[in-house]
C-alpha cells in the first residue's frame, strides 16, 4: 500500500499501524495506571457495579425511612465519586471507540492489520501484500464470503466492495510517503470510482477517457489494482511523471513508472566530436567499463564511423492459388521498370518514408515482400507499414487473386533473431573503428595487443562460431545497445537485431597498436516518435545533441545516434575484452557488484 510506513524498530506495530487513521499518540484511560489492561478493566467493572448496587440500596433505604435523598453520608459521597470515575473510565475505554469503530468510522481500509497484535517488522512486510478481501472476489459479487481475519469479520459489509461504507482513504493524506512518491489525495468521489473499477462496472482502461485526467486515472487504477490483487505497489512511484505524454502512444493503463538509473560514459570521441553517452542500466560495472573504453579511444585519437546503409523494412506475406502466380508477382516487384510506380504508391503517406528496395522470397505459393525505405529521423516502423499498405492496395488491382495474409510476415524481421537482418541489414548499418595505441592498451586497459587479438579470435569469432551464433560475434554489444536504447527512448525490444555485431581486432603498426572495429548491420534507432518525446528520454537525446528531427538534413540525427551506439559498443567491447584478457573479470565484479564501491574500473557480464 502506497501510504504505509514500516516501523524502524520491529517490536510494536501500534505506533505505525498500517490501517491507522487515528492519531497514534492518542491516550486511552487505561494508560493512566501501570497495571495490565485486563486488571484495570476488571477493577473498574467491579467498582462500577458495586457502587451502583450500594447507592441503589441506600436510596431504597432512605425512601423507606422517609429520609431526604439529598442528605448523604460520607460513604455515599465516596460511592458517588467512585461511580463517576468508573463510569468515565468505562465510557472512555469502550464507549467512544465502540461508537467510532462500529458506527462513525468502520474499518474500511482493506490493507488493515489488527490493532492489538504485536508484530515484528518482518511480519509487517509479509502482511503488506495480504489483502483482507480475497483476490478476485471483488470482481464477482455473487461469491459467498470465505472466512476473513478479525478486522474484516467485524465489518461484514467490507466483504462486498460495492457496498463498502464510504471510506475516504485517509491514509493517503495522513501518512507521508518517505520517498519521491507522494500519493495524490483521492477524494470521496474517487473512492466511488475505485470501488466501481474493483467491481468491474467501470473498465480500468476507460478511466483516462472518462475522467479526462490521466494522472488521476492512474492513481485510481493503481488503488483498484492493489485491492483486486492484494499486492502492494509501494515502491513503484506514481508522482513525478507526465501521464498525458504517454496517452495513446507509449503505454496503456499506467499505474506508475519504473525507475532506472542513468549513468554517463565518456566523453566518447567519435568522428571528431565528443559525446557524453547516457546509459540506463542496473548492471554494475557496465557504465564504468564503457567509460574506460571511451578513455582508451580518446587517448588514442578517437574513433571513426561509417554509415553503410539506412533503411527500415517491413515484409508482408501474401498467398496465391499457385506458386506460379506468386512468382509472377515476385518478378513484377523486382523489375526495375516497375520501381517508380511502386515507390510513388509507397511514398504518398509520408514526407520522409522513401522506398529504397523490395526483396522477395517465395515459400510455395506464398510470397514474402521485404520493403525497405528511408524514414528520416524516425525509427520508421509506422512509416514503412503505412507505405507497404499503400502498395498492397495498389497491387490488388493487377493481382486481384492476391490474398494478403499479414502486413508483417516475419521476413522483415522485427524483434526476433534472424539472418536476414544480419546479412541484409535493417535500420542503420554502421561500422566503427579505432586504432588504440600500444601504451594505452597497457596503461588504461591493463593488457597487451597480442592478448586482445588472440582472445578476440578465440572468443568472439571462433567461440561464437562454435556456438552457432547469429550476429553474436561480440562480447556484449547488447549491454550497451539496451542501456542506450532505454535512456534515449528507443524500443528496447529491438535490441535483438540492433545488437547484431561482429567485433574485429588486429595488431597494426608492426604489432605495436590495436585496430579494433565493430560492424553492426541492424541498429534501429530514431530521434522522433515513440518514446523519444518523453521528458527523460528527450533529455538524454538532447545531451547527445540529437534531440528531435534534424532541421538541416532529415535523418541526420538518427544516423548520428546510430553511430554513437556503435562507438559506445566499440568502447565497451575494448574494455570488457581487456578485462577478460587481463583476468580481471572476477575481481572487478567483486569490486562493483558487492561491497567496495570505491574500487577502480571493472567489467560487466558478457
Ligand atoms: P515510427 O515510424 O518510428 O514509429 P512515428 O510514425 O511514430 O515513427 O513518427 C514519425 C512522425 O514524425 C511522422 O509523423 C513524421 O511525419 C514526423 N516527423 C517529423 N520530422 C521528421 C523527421 N525529420 N524524420 C522522420 N519523421 C519526422
């Protein structure tokens, strides 16, 4: 539950009662005497009933003897005082709490734990995920009630979330969350909506459109989710995020956001410019290792990149009655004479999507057409899909027997390991190289050229061949690709093909220096569209100087970003390979992933 606090000293839960909406410092009459509670209660009951009996008998005696009632003896005064005192005690102990708990303020917090239990911190942690209402029951009001714990049994209405007594979730207001997660105050009106979502009468997905307030929708959905699942989302922040910015394009039904730290590697000296590379990761050593590689590159005069190809692909699958008909369409599509007609059709849906080529493959009477187009600064999946749809519509005139099975037929190939991307390329194909001076290899990378060349041959080339690798002729390209993708708002799922990479190392200058290169045929990145426009991701793109669309040359920003990815991979490959060559692997992991945070550079997993 968002608003709960865990006690710092485990013993008593009373002061930090999770369900507590009462003032935890409130004193009870029973606190006045240093006796066990049951003794005080027994004493007060005895005194109360005894003095009542005593006073009533005295009263009857006076009536019988015609003595005025206001004439009282000392014993009667003492009895009256005792009566008043015990009455006040009993009223204070039972009366007020009873009225409050049963009539005025029923325990409606479904996360509540029993007040009178003493509990350890561990117990509280375990209980945090224990919902009083069984999971799923809230969705089906017809279910009979299974046994509940005391807190709920005392309030049978709590069994049915729809008829819960209107509980203003005061916990939201009264217990401050100790991190950046300040829970918004949900009012009575919100409580009604939460109950409806829990009951299934309002679909969770419709909250944004119904409320017109994305943050409020997320807060309500989140609370409903916790009640339905019985699982706490404490720790998943809600505050500090612009929920409007993801509506309709980045994420549906949000309940918060995950925090991933962003580290900076660099400066990466690439093509004569310096870049500070943002990497979002939770893997210790990764940024430090990449940073070390950047240093080695910088001290050696920098790296150089070349963009070999730039085109996003989409490959629909169509079916004909015969293989012959499928082949006829293949020939038609691959005939240069038809390209202009096809590209006119393809290009009409975007200013930036420009058809480059169509490559076909046949499987029986099924035809796979791999369209490739430039996409400006966008990664381009939407763009290429729209263009392909235009062409399919156009082809339907000349090939009316063409049966479109799917706009994507996996020959594209998106987010799956595939040789076609490794061989033909997808997105940006980049090669990046550097010559690392021998003394830098020794002083910064703590190894030597010969050892690196040998390790690269046996690990990245031979070892990967032995493993039957597909585009995986590298040490850990995907580490860097994924970290930069998350930081800059790329589609992290495209790390599959974007991490295709062959790392080459060779001794040059009479064996003194090291030539190192990474060849990456399918880096899929964009600086517009998708997650790139979100505040954090946009800030990271801004840091690299590639935010948004390039004003001078459409596509220039995304191409530079692809080069930075390759350059960073180059740096990280250098560092990891050096660490392995120098036998630092175990030591550096101990330094960064365990206790000693002051230790020097190490390496990530490969
Ligand atoms: P994707 O195709 O990568 O999914 P989107 O279609 O979501 O990307 O975003 C691309 C959008 O950005 C298109 O509407 C396009 O017209 C617009 N846009 C503006 N400037 C550029 C640019 N320089 N390069 C590519 N697209 C651009």
